[in-house]
């Protein structure tokens, strides 16, 4: 147990109890007003520990703070970003976090009253945390370690440096953002106010993993216009939009779906299909790590659309592709010290760094393409977005150490 154990544990528990679940499809900014509850808590906490330039954007729900350089302005500035919202996949209301100390590898009873158990046979990663302290839920909600474990580590690092001004560091910019889980991707982060030319997000599982590459991603919306007539006289006249929607899906590569792919393999994923004879709609997501293959996937959707329109008539099928995010890699590769310093910090703290081509996106994906190169350090949570989510306290402790070492490396950089 290090000096950070109780601080990160208590912070995560405190933050987890605040419902910050975001909402897909909401037109409000942020998508749920309850995210302001944690934002105001973090603003107050930053002010209490003595951070500078603390500000809450009351329009966009972004919290800013800074640790001014105390080393005469030498080195490079460091930026850290984490998101405040939790995913809509499981309830975030009335979270009841608790701590199982010195876990010994057994199945974990989350809720005896409701007979909710997390069996090791189904969650084998539990075996990696024998002897550690696990922050868990009562099995009825998610925990919110994604991404509140990161916020706990960042705030603990900031408090430690502010209490120890004898430790030299450069400017350290902090930001906490809303709506990452529903595609917000830090779109309202004011880069000028943030103040750092580069940054790291902390958002991902397993301690020690880092990401400098994510998927390229788009959403595709297909609308099909059919023609309905009485089924008794339909021959040669009816155009069934439901059938055409099924045909569109049948033309997608059968094995290029999320359930059949891993690693760097891309996919098409049909998220929604609804319709009737005269009108049908499909919603897909398109993903690939390779920019070339990603472009080919989008081109293939256009090809299928043209093929069906030739068959059923012009305008029967319309396709709208909406970009979601792009891989950070081409941007991050232009600033090679970001990954070099991160790998050094992880290794210096006794953890073997592991690079992951992330099968998803982070705020850093979008921020990189907005001009803020931003690789990702994992937060250390497990089973995110589910009732079986947990966070090893020791993972958060280690992330505090990694952040402190990163600040030290940045401060000494030329």
C-alpha cells in the first residue's frame, strides 16, 4: 500500500455516487444536466487543493484547472484529460460502491439479497488481482470507473504536487469533459483555455496499456422508400422496403462483423433496422484501423446503394455517412516524444507497457485531429459499462505514480 491508496479509493467512491450518465440522442448540452453535479464537485475540489485558473464552463460543462510551473518554465507543458460521464449501457443511478479488501480469487457475491454473483469462471481477469483491493458495485448499476478512476488518479496527483512544491514540474493543464460515452469526444474543450499543446487522455482498462492508435469510425444511415399496394394485386408493382433492407444487410461481408473480428480487423455493424413495406431504415457503424481499408468500407456502402438503386429504381435507397472520429495515430506519430515519455513513465514505475491498437475511440482521437495530439493511458478499470465493473485500488495508485513520473519527465525535457 502506497501513500495514495486511501486518497484514490475515497475519491473514486465519492465520484461514483454521483450519477453522471450521459444520454444518446439528446439535443441538450451536455446531454444530461446531472453531469454538472460532478463538474461542480471537481471545480470546488480543484479550488480547495490550490489549483490555478479553475473554471467551469457553465454552457458546455467542461472543468479546467492548472498547476503552474514551479521550475522556472523549463521543460515541456503536460496536459491531462478525462471524462465525467458514464455509459448508458447500465444504470448509473444510486450507485453503491464498496471495497473488497485483499481479494483471494473467489467468486464475488455482489448482492446476496438479489443473488448477484461475479463468478471467476466468467470473469477470469479477476485472477490478476489476488491480494488487491477491489472497488465494486452492488450488482444493480455500473460503477463508473470509466472514467472516474482516471479522475481520481489525476486529482490525487494534482493534490500531491500542490502539497509538495519542492517537486519541480512544468505547467500541467487539467480538463474534465462530458458526454464521451455518447460520442461527445471533448468537442467543446476550449484548446486555448486548456493551454497545453499536447495532452494524454486516461480512459481504458488494464493497467499499463497505452493507445496511440484507434479505429477510424463513421455512422451510416440508410433510408429505403418502397411502394405498398394490396397484396392480391402486388405482382410487378409492390416494392417492399423491408425486403430491400434485408438485401442490403445480406450484401455486407458475413464475417466482417464485431462478433467475428478482433485485433486490427475492421467491421460493419448493423445497430438498428426498422421498417414496413413503404419505408425502412438501417443504422450502421463502420470501423477500421487502416485509413485505406476504412475508405474502402465507406466506398463499398456507396457501391451497394448504387447496385440496389439500379435494381429497384433511382432514389429507392439513400445513404448518409456521418464521420465520427479518426485514428489519432497519424497525428500522434508527428510528436514521437509523447509515446516515448509515456512508455518510459510506465516502465519506470515497475509496469510493463503494452501498446494496444484500440478497437474503439477516445476523446484523444477527436482532440488529435483538432490539433491537440493526445495518446491514451489506461485507467485500470475492468468490465466497464456493466453491473460487474470493478476497479483495483492498486491500479489507480500506480496510475498516480505514472502521472507523477510523467510530470517529472516533461519537466526535465529539452
